[in-house]
């Protein structure tokens, strides 16, 4: 056989597999198994493991490439990839009019419409009032004195009736919503409906559940509030069991009544330090209505899987300047790459409110 043919035959011979090849194959198998587990169960741990295995695969592949091809070629390929990603990111920023065109779902507050670990593609909002009008979201005109009075009442050191939530689901309260047969109560029943959020939090903090009934706010006591809340009793699946649950089904501002509408856009807004929960983060919730105060716009929002609006839990209406963007598309699982580094809020992931 000619020498040239013998050389070509040797070059075309299959290279023996190394231990690193086996390790990478195992990582791919674990990645696929965890993805399938997440698809079948929607378990957040499976999603986190998927992201973890993907990161490990990338690191292991880079190390293998450096050993086989040399550090110069590998670095060159990495730089080319980074440049390509940066170019795509820049295009998204310009096209979608926001500096953060990609976000991740980090909680279960928007179930079942947004799943924990999904990646979101978002478009910037430059003018909240214009955006709400285009999306046919209710806009209610409010005079500045009434709005400022509401804000003045939203002081976390005051027990006022601006912050209202629903039946506090804790042991020891004298009302109970237990199963699909309806509202089950004992002989000392107190009304199921609106409760003062801060009053509830105070007694829960001291584990004094027997006095939660005193936080109840009758409907007539809302008359002086700028925003009045309407509630309904619906079903919820909690850890696989069916329960009855009280939730906000609409609000009334002045003479305008607004019913919860799940076709309204989902927006992203940045919280502020005085917010009662989750301050200085970006929240992904549905836009319920917009308040117009002499040309300044404020968003009222709610998580689809939350029983009440954000304001009922103590978050101020989001000012237009803090409303960043709205969701235009979602991609399953990819958001777990962010969660693998930043963590997730899994509270409420065992509950889905059915309407």
C-alpha cells in the first residue's frame, strides 16, 4: 500500500474515547433526565438541576477543548461567541427599547400563566398612560388630594385600612375555609373577607392567632378609601388538594368598578424601599388598572396566583417611571440559568388559584 494511503487511513481512524468523553456523556444524560423530570412534574428542583448540569457541561467542554485544541484556539472561539452574543443583545436592546430585554420568572406568583424558570422576552414601556390606553387597560382619573391622602395612609407604622388582604390562613383563627363543600366554620365564626394586612401581620408575628378576628374590616368601613376591593370565593389546589379560597375579583375607584381581566398585559416594575414586601427588586405581575393623577400615571398590579393586589399586601402603586417593560414572549426552562446563580422564591409554588 502506498505510504500516502496508509497515512490517510491512520488519520481517518476513529479516535479512542477518553474518560472526559464519558464524563460529558454522563452530564448530558443527567441534563436530559432533569429536563424531562421538570417537564413531567414542574418541580423547581428539577429545573434548578437542569441549569446546574448545563453550566457544568459548558465548563467541562471548555476544559476539554483547551486540552485538545490548545488554549489559543479555544480562547479565540470563546471571544467569537461572546462577540456574537453581545451583538444579539445589542440588537434586542435597540429593537425592544429596554436595557433588559430578557428576564427570568423567579417566583410562582403568576401561575399558571408563567412558570417558575421560564425566560421572558420583554419590550420597554416609555409612557405608562399611553401604553395602558393602547392595551385597553382601565385608566381612572383621580385628583391629587385623594391620591396623596391614600399615600399618607400607607405608612407601615400605622394600622390603617388602606392595606387590606383576605382571610388569614393560619391555625387558630375562628373562621376556616377548608374544602370544596364550602366555607366551614365553628360556633364562634367571624366574617370571611377583608382583613387589615398590618394588623394580621402584627398578631402573626407574636403568634397570637386567636385575635386575628379583630383585624376584620367590614365592607362599609372601606367607604373612605380611595380604592375599594371586591372579593369572590373560588377554588384553589394546594399540594394536590382542593380548597376554597377568598381572592380579589375586582376593585372600585370612585365610581369606576374594574373586574379582574386576564387578557391585560403582564408588566415588569421595580419596587421601592418603602414597599412592604420585596423592595428594590423587579416584579412580574399583571396590570389591573392605571391611576391618572394630573398626568402622572401609577400602575395597580396583581399576581395571577396571588389572592390580592400588590397594594393590598403593602406595595405602593408603581409610578410610571418604575414600570420598565411588558412581556411579549416566554421560553420554557431557560430562566433556570439565572436562578442557578440568583435563587428563586418558591413560596406559593404548591398552590394554584382556579377561577
